[in-house]
C-alpha cells in the first residue's frame, strides 16, 4: 500500500452486486474493502489482454501439434499391432474400436466438436 500522504479520497457509484462482491472478497482475503478496490485497480490492465490472447493462441497451437503428433504415433502403433493379427482378429479389433469410439463420442459430443475446432 502507498504511504498515507499519497492517498486521495474519491467516491464512485457502483452496483449493489459489485458491493456484495467486494464484501465477499474482503471477508475471504481478510482485508478492508478499500484494499480490495486498490488490488482490483492494480490488477486491471487492458493492454495485457492482447498478450494473454497471444499466449492462449500459442498454447492452443502447441496442443494441436501435440495432438497431431500423438495421432501419428497411434497410427504407427496401430499398424504394428494390426500387422501382427490374423484377418479375423484384425476385423474384430476394428469393429470393437469403431463401436467404442462411436459410443464415447455419442456420450461426449462436445469433445468431438472441440477436437474438430483444433484443425480449423
């Protein structure tokens, strides 16, 4: 906190919901309402939003590449496993994997949508 002589008293109009939020934060943090407002002002940086978006985009790109690499590795492993199976066992395995995959994504359609957005 700044020295007392550097502080200036101001009044601002805020909603009842904002007051309630300050009160909840004040109690949780064990500090006064004024300190909560000071912390909120210090934490607010509209210029940092662009940097944060760039970090998120970079993280998503890294995740997408990791997912693509994992898919490549799984395809290689699958090929090795399938080549070691008889034709009947290979077909049974293919049907089982297809059925399990359909069932999983039928129960979790949001995950399939999220995966498809990674490749847009």
